[in-house]
């Protein structure tokens, strides 16, 4: 295996690849190159992968190029209790070769798995600044599957992230929480989506189902708390979009719900546009991009009053937050769809990419990696 095989280079698009006037949308011929080390990558479908792919697609319009060091090109093993996730059997030497072949101006470690850990090790050994991101509440996810104390899991993550020049978080609430657990150098990364991708969906895609239609879009796994949604006493129809290890069991247990599997692109936009309310039952997500996607489609949101949905929806008038999720779902039906669309328009992908790159550049400081 060569180093080049382990690095996924996103195309560095020219201006002709995207509609729009020139001017401030022109692409710099010498991009700021960021190597992103991530254990979450295709064919996985989750918020981390979707965030990174969207980031890479928009980055060229901000003078940057993202390359990815991923499990692709390495032998992998299934993660215990979650075989859909494959863990790379990489070696420090192979990761070092991949990093050096990429010749980055900056390094970002997106996940805490084998790829992320070896990239972190390389940076520390060579005294290179790097950034990380706290995407996932792994201590809570592990606790849902095994008797692992939260304190022990957080101690491991704290050591991992505190070696970075900066650790990015999606919300101020999460920043305060992690700071209280001893995490250092926390910076906000403003999240956003390609709003236009979700504004033109067909409203008849779920025609024939009893209304109101309550939609949940998520990886179908225990940590997403989807069963809390399926248990709700609601009129109409419950629809679940997504796949995962718990799908077969939940579909058998709740035969009246409709499980549509994984959807993307226009099909996903159609599902949002066809529903009457979006229900987000997670108690552990650090943000929840699907909430922004639903709002972009004009779909009001119902959720528990926890970090993530509370940070997104507080004061917006676009969602209902209640410890009684059924009450929140019914209240969401009265929210105007136009209000949701207008709110989502303020959470663009361009703003998110600028925020990410500002954090990466600031973390380099005087010790920036040489341009190459």
C-alpha cells in the first residue's frame, strides 16, 4: 500500500464547476491545504461523514483544499457491538507516510479512533500544531452498550483532545460542559448546511399515509433514542428515515411505523417536505444537522429540551421543546413552515466553512506547517 492510496483528495474545483458570478467566489490557485484525519468515512452514513463531505465541497470557494486520511486503503475490523463501523488496522509508519505525502498546511483530527490517534501521535512527535473536534458523546454511547463509567471515558477523551491547539465544539452549551470536565482550548465551530438542497422537495412523496405525518431522520441505533419516538401516542403516521443496527428489531416491534431506510439527495428533501412535523428524540447528540435540514424544508421540530436542539431552536419559534415529547410533537404542528425556512437560511454551509477554517488557521499561529 502506498501513502497516496490512504489519502482521499477531494477535487479542487475550478470556478466553472459552480454557477454564479466571479469576484469573491473565485478560487485561489494556491489553496490552503488541510489534512483531515477521520475514522468515520464512507460507506458509513452519519453526521460526521456528511459534515466533512459538505465541508470539502465548499472549502475551495474559501481558498482551501481538504484532503482526507481515512480507513479506506487499510485493512479494517468491525467495531465491537457496532459492526457497520470499520476500524482501520493502520500502523504509525503508514499514517506517517500518508501525512507526509499530503504535504498539508494544517492538520485536523476529526475522530478519536485509530486513524485519529495515530495522526495525533505523529503531530506530537514532530511538534506540529493540530486541531480536533468533539463531534460525538462517546462516553454516553459507550454507557448505553456497556458498564463503562462516564468519568473514565471522559478522562480518556480529555487527554486526547487537550493535546490539540484547539478543540472545536458546535455549541456554547457543549463548550461550557466540556470546560467543566477539564477540557482546554475549546472554540466554537458554527455549523450549517446547504440550505438550497432541502428547500425544493415534493410535498406528495408520502402521499397515502394517514396524517399528520411525524418524521424522524437518524441512524437507527440505540444511542439515537428512536424507540422513544416510536412509543409516542400520536395520531397519524410515524415515519423513520435511516438505517442501522436496531432497524430490524424496531421495525418488528412497531409494525405500524413506516421505515424507509436510508435516503439522500432529492429523496430525503421530499421526505422532509412531505411530513407535518419533525421529531428529534436524541438525548445525546452534540448538535443535530438533521434539525437544520428539516427547518430548511419548512418542517417544524419537536425535541426534548436538551443541549443540541435547545441551542439550535431556543428563541427561534421554529420548534417545540418539552420533556413530554408527544406534547412537543403536537405543538409543532401549529408552527408556520415559512418561519422555519427563514430561520434555516441563516445557517449556511458557507458560514460553517469560514468558521472551521478560521479556527484551523488561528490554531497554526507562528508554528504553522510549511506551505507545499
